[in-house]
C-alpha cells in the first residue's frame, strides 16, 4: 500500500470538494453546507490522528469505520438542524395531497403552485436534477484522473496516418508513458538508464515491488530474485523463458585410491565420473531428465575427466584444453599448475560465451560432475574464509542412506593435511588470493566454473548457482572480482556445512562493494546430487519472479 498516496490526486480532491459543497448548498443552504464541511474536516483529522497514535497509521477497516461514523455525524447534524425548523407537512402528506389535487380538484394548478413553493419539495427536485447531471457527467467525462491507468481509450476517431518514422516512434513512446502507472514509470526510467549503477537499479525495482498489489515483502525471495533479474537485464519485464544449463566435469587426484597415489577421499572411486557423463549423453541421468522437464537446454563439458577417450556430443563433449589425467593429489602437491588453472578458467569463459551465443539463453544454470570435489570445495572454503575445518566438512556423496561418521572424520583430516601442506599448520596466511587457492586446492571443473561466472559477470547474465561445489566456485570468483556477486542466484541450501560459511564471506565482500546480496538459497530439500539439479529445480521459481514483476498490477491500478 506504499503507493496508495497516488490515488489522492489533486483533481479528485477538488472535484469531491466542489460537488459536496454544491450538493449540500442546494439541499440545505450555504450556511449548513459550510457547517457540514467544517464538521467532516474536523472529524476526519481527529480520526486520522487517533489511528496514527493507536495503530501507527490508517488501515482499510479503520478507514471504513471512520466513513460510517462520519455519515452518522452528518445525518445527526442534519436532523438537529431540521428539527429546529417548522415543518408544515410530512413528505407522505404532501404526496397524497398532490395526488388528490391532480385527480379530484378542479384547481389542481393552484395546488401544484403551492407545492412548488415548499422548500423541501424544491430541494428534493434539485437533488434529482443534480444526480442526473452527475450521471451524465460520469458517462461523458474522459479526464485521465478518473480512469484506470492501463484502460484502453474508447475513442472511435480514425487514427491519422503518419509517414514519418520519427514521429511514429515519438507518439508511440508518449502513448506508452500515458498508460504506465507512476511507480512503474519512475522505476523504468532508472532501470533503463545507461548511467545507473546496479545498486540504483536494484533499489528502484525493490521500491516498485513494494507498490504491487500485495503486502510489502510478502513474496520473500521471489521479490529479491525479481529485482536482481530486472537490474541485470535493465528492464521491468525481465526474460527468463530461455534458460540453459552448463555443467563442467573433472576428476580429482585426492579421490584416487591410496595405491594410485590418492587419498580415497570419496565413498565412490574416480572411475564413476565417466559413466555419469555417459548417462548424461544418453539423456537418462538426473540433469538430463530435469533439464527436459523444465525446457532447459543442456551442455556438459569434460575439462578434466580421467581417460583418453573423448566425449563427442551432442550434449556432452570433451574440451580440447582439458586436463587429461585430472588434477593431482593436493595433499602432496598443488592440484594444478598456474598455467593449468588459467587454462581451465579460460575454457569456462569460452564455453559459457559460446553456449549463450548458440542457445540465446538469458539465464544459465551452472553445475558440476566430479568425484571428490566436495573435499576440494571444503578445502577452498576453509582456506579463503579461515574458518575451522571441523565446522565446514560434511559427508559429501553417501554410498548409503546413513551418514558414515568415519568418512567425515577422514575428510576433515585430508582437508587439514592439504591446507597445512600449502599454507602452514594453522592455515593462517595473511592474504589468500582466490586464484592461488584454486591452483593449490581446486579442481579443473571448479576452475572452469569460476571462468564461467567471471564471463557471466562481464556480460551481466544471471547464473543459477547449484549446491556446495558451485558455491565454492562462486566464492573464488567473488574473491577475484567482487562484481560477480551481482549475477548470482543461489538455489539450494546444501547439506554440507561449509556452504553457509562461503555465503557469509561472499556477503561480506558484496557489502564492502555496495552490492545487494541474499544469503538464503531458495530451496532446502537436502539435495546433494550435484549435476545442477538444484539449479534446474529453481528455474520455475526464477520464471515466476519474472512473471510477478512483468504482469502483476500495482495497488493503484487495482483500486482505480
């Protein structure tokens, strides 16, 4: 109801005042009319101040009660005034007298003349005439102040043909502005301005959201997502119809068996990654099924899956710049060289750019496939946030429905070992750069995700961030470029405890750079599958937020 003040337009107030004064003057005289107006004004002021004191404002029910009491006040005053004046005949007596005179008396003209001189009959006749004039006025009046802002004009006058394209464009723009409600018009100017900052656009959309026909903030994250989407696309009619899903896959050296030089950090062996990609290629894996169900185009890129046989598509293929053997065991050496890290980041950028150009996607879901990447992500988050490893590590992908405590204990020990190897026993390096942490503790698919997010930020394309691993990539991207926080839509609250620490760190960076950021993902469904499943499930939510912003009426438009 924030914008309800726009309903009290100057033309409406003037018309209501003049009409009430005219009507009451005709009916009861100028003295009574002004007496009634003063009484109504004094009563409404008193009621408004009382409502503000007791309720902090005036609500609909309170306003209705005020109107009822004001009517009673007017009727009581009129009754008191009339009782002080001599009454010759009742209305019933006058009616029967008039009827009898017309039907039985030869001197009916004189009787009618007598009734015409009766003030109450004259007042009643004037009232009927005024009502007729008011009805006629309402039918003919075309003042925009008394019409719905978006109502079409019923003008049957033939349109004048204009050959000049410039004039057509100007007239079209003027006509469009006259049909847009003031709150929407104001927000639209800020959102579409080429000089406005992201924060200014975001705040303008939030203000417009408050003017919609709903209690302020009642749609929760839908409002935050709608404002972020509109601010990125610079329009109050954002487009979330074309959504793509980009998944990067890679293997981690720490996931290899101890005999193969790894740490066996996962409940599943490294060899599982390739069959998952085969399932995605055949369209029977989780991401394939959910992408089809939500009308999302899917693309999976192998950037570090162990094995020489490449994937050739159509939806799954291997990058020519992939790390053929995956990453190395980060407990013994850096997971990647600096060159390999930047190569994977570049692959992520290029693949994101090519995918968006080919599919014309307005929004991209980001996901991953990689055995052992929860361990790597936990290490990245622990190093960058400097939070205790014990509070960050979870179970990752379970091999049974019950969380195996020994697996969590083992994972904590592995993460501590890796951080100690590269950053000392306490992991207390004064400044840790995102790219450096990614090189020593990350994975090929995580680096590619970082590159995709950096590219999305530069192109202002929204990305739906899947669960724990993509959140870790988002943390690295924000540490490299804080502006990345503008494009992130977090979809799932992960069962991994470290996600909240990563979100809080991203929020701190965003706050430092005046970037609005929400730490509450939209879904809390105990999802831990990866493959962008949470991001795909959140697509209908994003589309709903776009629809709310594009199609929902303001309270002003509904009440007019």
